[in-house]
C-alpha cells in the first residue's frame, strides 16, 4: 500500500549547484551493481542497476541536480533531506540491515504530489 500525504520541507537548504550525494557512514562499502527492490508491506519487486548510492538516498528515484543535507549519520543508519532543481524534494532514512541489505524510508514531493515509500534493497550481483 502506498500512502500519500503532504510533508512540509521548509528546512531543506537549496543551492543552485548540485552537490554530490553525501557519504553516509551506513553506506560505507556500498557496491555498484544489480539491486533487488521490494516494497515493504507489498508484493511488488523490481531490479535496478545502481552505479552509486545516490539512488538509495532518493528512494530509488533518479535525480538530476540535487542538493543534500545530512540530518543524522551513524554506522548503521542515516537520514538526509534533498531538494532538486526539478522541484522535487524529500527526506530519506536508510538503515543497513546487513552487508548489501538496506531498508529505505523515503517521503517527499514529486511533480507536486506527495509520496511515501518503504522498501528493502538487496544487492543481487553485477549489471
């Protein structure tokens, strides 16, 4: 089930230039490759080829020119906010469950519509 609701994100800083995705401690050792994505609480599953951890930080949504702010950063979890030049903005919390397995909670606004997703990302090999 996909929940939709409005989330005020007025505290997300924005700069005109894109910043690289932050290196969260929980993402140390991230390996590019094929990742199996399963919606938590749902039946849907898909595979994505990720070259870097930025896609995880944006809940699996590809992004252009985005600025990030770190809210929390520990060895097993982290939270970021982001704002993109396209107008998309959000907040993502990541938890490392085991090597190559992450739980991603993402929420924000995309194309003027709120979104909220919770998914498990499991590395499945190369792509």
